[in-house]
C-alpha cells in the first residue's frame, strides 16, 4: 500500500518511504520510491535532504514533506 499517491505528467504515482544509513554515518537519510501503475514500469528512487539519528524521527519529519516538494523531487529524478 502506498504512503501517498501523486499526480504528475498525466500519471498517478505511488510514493513509498524508506530510511537508509551509510556505513560511515550515524544518521538515517530519507528516501522516496515513486512507481506508476503502468505495467512494466520500474521504480524511481531519490534521496530527500532530511536526515536524523532516529529512524522514527525521520519518518515523523517525512509526514511534513508537502506533495509539491515530492513532485519537485520526482521531476528532478525523471529529468
């Protein structure tokens, strides 16, 4: 089940969130996955400029990311 659903470029995009931590860092980074409902379409992944030492705090911050900011990130990833 998607975390959010966005409309962009005449497509519906299912957005999922994840947290990733690099081996040399104590901080978790926020990552979004964008996937259309079109058959055979791959996911597009992008790191968002939010990080935290707590994964729970990072997901709480993600709730405040606007749909407009997500569309901007998606546009950059597709461009």
